């Protein structure tokens, strides 16, 4: 009764002093908010060591019930006072008496029923208890009843209930409460086991599959600067004997980045976790004070960043865990994209800056072998690359560009990869840079055709913009474990080019042929896409077909291309067997292939010579008298080529040479000559000497001229003149041979005169 008497005396005094009464009423109104009632009462219930709380709204009556201990004398006294606090021990999360006063925002009368108390408080005298004549609760629970004044307040209260259903994370920060019944809904957190680091626990919300990791810091005393700020907020003289409970932080990984002061604040950041700390709230108790002006909040946010960094490092160092589990540690890394100076952005920035400061100089990049590397030492690859090659294969590819390539583990999610990239912690190898490497290395063939199709899809997308990728090595070759560029391989038709099995094996051993099984796979996938109406697969096959077309492999390669391809590989060997040279040449004759610059012939000196050296084949047995003796050993085709025809017939050999496709000469060819003349008079004399009688046309004012003509080399003329001295019939025979060489004259029947401008 003494509490009632004191409250009555206090109200009589206030009612006799309108100014002081008005001040009390004004302060009283500031704690009125239907949306905050549940939070405030939950805090009081947790202080009372309640483990279960129930909230109901039935026929317009709000009921709050908990199983905590009953009110003590001091606690009941706080209900009968206002703006009162225990000054010896400061709790920055609020005061039980003030929290209870918020209930009057719902209605004018609040009834409190406990095992020892049955009282009501009226809004007019909100600290004055009125005793009720009713029975004590049989379950010994504490209950609060409020008849809601109007529909609007009930709607605000319902909104608060929905908030708790959507974000019940405050229950994790209470010391005791773990179950909250909101009408028909039952929010219950269960301990799912110890987390990956000390002071961490996996928690699960009943009915939800997603587990949340709660990480707790060690207790740490508040700084002097923080104590001064909190004391100012509570209007407490620092000269008094006060103490402040040590600060303890909590992170809930996976929860939205809301800030909690046990109860939720209105600050919602882009951080990857919710955070709970003894934040100093703003006067309206809607958010927290700006950390730019609040040293306490700034210090707490920095500690949160440090806690996230420490937890991430400890988690990454757990070598006893699977690497996929260790990679989840990066979920603690925050990398918000700050676009404004809002309170939310400022808070997130302080946390992320503190995290990165704590990571400076420490190895925190998880490589593909499970080791930790320093920032800047690991390569980040596009996720699609991991779907194509194994770790070891990717490393072998990267050796073409990096001396000691270390890969960031593929277990690191794409989101966490992007976070690390924002902090410039990785060597970011983009798609185009990776494809560049495939033009200079020998990439291994992927283990499945499906993986190779993924590579082709990748190249097809980029090939539209990067013409240089015509040289990219993406083609599988029969019998080879590495991919090759289109320019180095051929595609064979279904019809076999050669009937001889031995000749075919010989040709194939020096030929890079696109793997026919790959082409069959593409055909089969086309059928599957059509029959199953799989548009995605159909698009991939369309892209593969276009890629084959762009690289000239959409149909069987030309015979000339095939022989040139074999020649490129065959003649670059250090030693080439003469018999193999003959065999290869006869195969080319069998196919009547037009040879290119890569083809070589063995001369009588048994050395290989390119066709530009004028290699001769003596099909009459009399060619040697027209060739200077010093050239016979180096320019006459070795006799083995025509001694035994195994890979072609004699007729096929002769036909091949006579068509000119072989590039072999049967007689001395004409060579292009250029004669430089200075002076108009001299050029006119020269053209008349060559039987040109027309008037010359001079387009430029210059006396510099050049005549392009055809002739036999000087050393041949010298040899012929010398030989003719002892053989009177030689010139006649020479003319006959010349007239018998239509190829010699086809394109060499005129001379040209150029005036150099």
C-alpha cells in the first residue's frame, strides 16, 4: 500500500502544479507507440527471465502473457514512478518502467495480473495502482490486459505482429526468451549445434529450413568516451557511483542487415548479417544516433566489423572442414555499394571498413588446394570455366600466362567472389582475357562432350566481337588429348580418300583431324533438342554450327588443304626418311592435290628443298643437258620418286606433274626480270628494240622507268651457249623443248613498261 500512497501523493502534487504536470504528460506521450508495445513488453519479460511469451488479440482485447518471475518490490515501484532509473547500474537497452508505460498507447486502462499482484493503471494517473478483486492465475504466469481503444490502434498493433513474424531475430538476442506465440503462430528458435568457430551456434526457426549462424563476441568494457555519452543520454552525473555492464556483440549471419538493440531498430543496412549491440538510440527511439556524432555507436560498429573479420579468418582456417563449408566463411564479408550518405550507408561503410582493416596483412584467400593466400595472389575465374575443366586442367592452361597460378577455390560463391573483387583482393581474369590464353597454350580436352559444348557456347558469344578468336584452340582432334585451332586441323568427309589402309594410316599419323565423335555428338544433340523442344539446347547447337562455319569446318576440307596441313607437320621434323617423303608425294599425286609452300622434295643430294627452288623431274631422261651441272644434285628430284610406284600409278604420277599441281618443273621455267632505265630517249630505244612501234604515253613528269619481262636465268644462257659449241643441234632441240612446255608460256607472253611517278 505504500507504493499506492506515494503515487497518490505525487499525483496530488502534480495536479496542483499544472506546469510540472504538463511536463510529465509530455514525456509520457513520447513513449506512446502501438507499434513498439510488443518489443517493450518482451524486453521486460526477458528481464523477468521468461522463456515463453504469448500475445493475443481477442475481441478487441490485447493480452500479453509470460512465464517469468513475479515482480519484486523495486520492480513494482518502477511501475509506480516515471522517468526513474537505477543509477548504480546502467542498461543501455532501456528501463522496465518506461517500457510498461508504452502500453497506454493502446487503451486507457492497463490491467496487470501476476501470482502476487492484481492491479490496474489508468491513463489519467498512469503510475497510480488500483487494486483489482480477482483470482491469481493458476499457471503462475504474468498477464497484461488492455482493451484497445479504437480500430486504428489495433491495425498498428497488427502491423507490429506482422513485423515480428517476418523478422523474429530479436528472440536470439534475449537472454532467456526462445518461444513467442503470436496468435496462431508459434515462433520458436532451436539450437542446431555448435558453429564453425568458438562462440558461435547454428540456430533454426521452427518450420523454416534455413539455419542461421549466431556469432557472439567476448565482453569488452565500454570506452570512457562511450560512458560519457551514455551518461549524458540518461542525465546521470558522472561523479555518482555508476557502472556499465560490459559490451557484448552478436551477429546473425543470413538475416537481413538490420541493427538491433536487443529490440529491432529502424536501421536496415545492406550488410549480409543482422547485428545486435548496445546502440545509443535517437530521441524518438526509431533508429540509432548517427555514428558520426555518436562515439558509442561508431565504436560498436567498428567492433562488429572486427568481429566479422575474426570469425571469417577462424572459419577459413578450419582445415578439418570440407572446403565447400570453409568457403561459406566469406558470407561474413560485407561489400556494400554506397551511393548516398544515409544513416544505413554510413553504418554499413563503418562495418565494412573495419572488416578490411582487420584483414590487412593476413592470408584470407582460399585457393583450390585448401590453403590460404595473401590478397592479390589468387586468380578469380568466371564461373563458367569451372564447368568446362577440372582444377588441374585450368592450372595447366594458366601456366601460359602466369608463372605460378593460384586459383581461388571454386567453392567460393559468385556473390562472395564479387565481394573480394570489390576490395581488389583477386586477380580478376575476365572471359576475353581467358580466351586470349587459349590462343597461345595447348588447352586439354574437357572430360565430357557436354563440357566442350559449354566452351563452344562461351567462345560463340565472344567470337561475335573478337575476330582474333579464329585462332582459339577449341577443336578436339582424333587421338589427341589437347584442343587445336581451326587453322591447324582439317575435317574429313564420310568417303575415305585413299583405298590403301596403309596409306591412310600414314596420312592420318601426320594429320590433325577434327574428332568425328564430336561432330556426331553435335548431330545427336540437335536431334534431342528438336524432339524435346529444348530451345536452350537448340540455341547451343545453332551457335556451334555457326562457329564451325566461321572457322571453315562446316564441311569436308579441300584436298589441297589436307595435303598442305600434313606437309606443315611432316616436313618440320628434324629428320625425314626418304622413303616416307616418296610415299607422301605419291599419295599427293594419287589425290591430284595442288601443293603449297609447306611441301618439300628430296633432291639427288638427299636434302629437302621447297618448290620455290625449281625442283626438276626428268621425264625424258635428257633434261640434264639443259641444266648446269652444279644444279643437278640440288634441283633434280631424287630417282626414288619414280622407281617404284606403290601409292599411285605411273599414269597418275605423270598426270599430276603435267597439270602443274605438283609444282615440279619438267623444263627450265621463265623467271620474272625487272630492268630499271633512266631517260626518255633510252626507254624509247628499248621498246623499239623490243619491236613496239606505237607512241609512248607519259602520265608523269619523270624520267624513271622500269621494264617487267620474262627470261631464263643468266647462268642457264651461259650453260646453253657453252654446250651448243660442241653440239650443233642443241638450239633446235631447245626450241622443241620450249614449245612443248605450254605452262611455261601461259602467263608469260608480254612485257610491261612502268613510269615511276
